C-alpha cells in the first residue's frame, strides 16, 4: 500500500495495490500490521456507507468532538468524490486550512482523516457509494459541523453544476461560529 501525506501531512492518502487477472482485481484496503509500520495505528469500531443519488451531492463538513472524536478512513465503492478535510486542531500550524483528494472506485484511493478535522465530500457522478471506517462510535451530542461553502475556508469542491444538500447540512454554522472544539 502506498502511503502519501498530503499538504497537511496528518491527512494521508492510502492507495492499495491492486492485483489483476482475467477475473478482475483484488486489493487489501486495510492491514493494521502494514500501516503500523508506516506510523498509523487505529482501532476501527464502526463501518458506515452512503449512497448519493445525484452528482453534486455534498455531505459535510462533519465532525465529532471529545470524548467521541473520530478518525475516518474513507473510500468510494461506486462512482467518484472530491473528499475534503479541514484542520480544526487548536494551535496547529495548519488550523483552518483544508486538503482534498479525488477518490473513486476506479483509482481505489482512500483518505485517512485523523481526529481534529472536519470532513466532507462532493459526489462527481450519479449513484456514488462511499464507505468509511471510524475509530469512535457515533454520538449525537458530540456532533458538529461547518457550512461547506464558507468563504472563510474557500474550499474548491471541484466539478460544476448544482449542489444537493440535506436540510441539516444547509443549516450548519460558518467556520468562525463553530467556536473552540476539543478532540
């Protein structure tokens, strides 16, 4: 597996090797032993999966605060997304900055988003399925979020066309209104 730190080095792009033959391909998407050698040690406790019917669907930016903060390992099963992580760690030299990567069923890449980051994605094609592992259980009282289109963040969500948002995500606060969060 290739392990590539992004512009914010704690956010890592994991690209599993694919082994192809006449039947198709096989890839190992997570191997604790292999990734521990790369300095990544996580105990995942929950798997989540979503289907977004329309291209342009944005889910996020979401996070959970202490004591239920979550790291996420995100991958696309069908379709493609622009996946985004925003650094919310107080005192971090990259606080308020974001990184993104295109994840697709075709490229097999995965984004490892550590605790302390808001996370979201925009689908690039219809009927996109995203799966992600988390290292902390969902807790409604710990859930927070930031508007995806906050001009203070200036996130490039890629693609053109209409944005599809849930009512919940459309009502998320601006980055400056989030206030201090603990992870």
